[in-house]
């Protein structure tokens, strides 16, 4: 079969067939009676094999090796192709994400497009200083909130993280749904960054998300949400806050939040009862009992007063001294 016939039937252009010939990849091995070079059935089969291998992403050099090297290991090549394809998909996905974000910024001119691109590059920089500058300048350009959320959830530098949370707060509540989803992330660091970012958003919008975080399997997230909500007067956090006092985790802040909750009508005695019940546990060490005693400082009402009166005579000198001090503070109020 002559080159023109092969081109028509195989879909490979005559120019490409000549290129294969020049590389020694697929040469016509026959001759017609008139002396023209002619492709045999085996030559055509080789051309089809070349096209199949090229469709997998192989270079012509790799195609030649695959067809001619007896020791060639196809499994290794396929594994390499898988890795290269994943890398290409990752690059193209990153490009697509960047294009979506530029589009979301709704630029009206190339100057704004370039500004958004520069900020996105800054947020993705390896330099913490550059990332921080980009976050702080985000207020000056229409940076897509998705980019800010992604940066905030992956940021490890505390200064940059603070700047990103500030930028998210300035951007409004557009990123709240993404942050809420991140609270269920399999990555504990992402969950904890998410709850910190939610804490910076307007209280009215953030409160429902923080209430949802109270049911998180992540104890750190649950405690942080309880601390934030408790300081805002959300009574559903009292049990978690008492647990924090017992555990000695942010216990001073937790006790302060309990004081905020106890200021609500009818809330003081139930909260004081929780503290009394925990003090009744014989397995508590002296440090824990002192922390629980200290927590009565912000709790008004008769239950707290009776508990402190009893603790003034406690067998542990530290608990007794703490109770005496707290009772004196309450009397001065």
C-alpha cells in the first residue's frame, strides 16, 4: 500500500508517516513493480501500534523503545505514565481553579486581572512575609473568598494565619459555608484552623456554625467552639466549659465564660451545681479542685455561696485558701 493510501485509511497524515520513516520508527519495507516504496500489512500494523502508544502520552522515543526493545517493561512505563498524568491533571486543575477565581473577582480590565493574579501568587508564595503582605492587601482588590479560605486552612505561620483571618473577616460571610465544611475535614489541623477563622466572622452568622461544632468529634474544635459561644452567652456550652476547667485546658477563659453564662436569669445555680457535682468526685487531684473552686468567683447565687463556705474549711490548704480568697472577692462585689 502506498503512502497516500495508508494516510487515508489510517488517519495518519502523509507528513507524519514521512516523519516516522525519517526516525526509523515505521518504514515501508516493500517495493512496487515500478520501484515505489510500499507499506506491508505488518508495516501498517506497526503504524497503528505507534498511534495507540502515542495516545497514552508516550513520546516517539518511548514508542520506539516499547516496540523494539525486547527487554522493555511495559508495567514500569505505565506506572510512569500514571504519575505524569496525575501531575498534568494537578497542574491543569490548579490553572482551572485560578481562572475560576479570576472570573469570580469580576475584573473589568486587564489591570484588575493582573492585580488579582499577583495577589493569588502572593497567597501561594513560599515566603511567609509575602503571604502576609498579600493577605493584608486583599482588602484593596476583589480577591475571591475561596482563595482566602484555602489559604487560611493551609497556613502554618501564626502571623500569616492572623492576617488571613483578618482578611476573611473583612470579606464578610461569603466563606462561611466553606469553613463550615472544613470543620468536618479528616485533617485535624484544617478543622482547628477552620474554627479559628469562623470565630473572626460576624457573630450573628458565625454562631450557628459554632453551635454545630459543639458536636464535633474533635475535642479541640469542640472546646474552642464552647469557649467562643460561652463568652457570647450561649448556655448550651456550660457542660463543656466545666469539663475544660476540670481538664485544665484554657481553664481561666472557661471559668470567665461560665461567669458570663451565670449572669443570665436563672442560670447561676445550675452552673454552680455542675461545679459542686464535679467537686464531689473523690478521684480529683488538688490542682483540679482548686481550679473548680476558683471558677465559683464569677458565679453568683446561694448554691455557689454555700459551696464556697464549705470549701473554706477544706482539708487541702490550697483549696481552702482559694475558697477564702474567692469568697472575699464575692463579698466585695
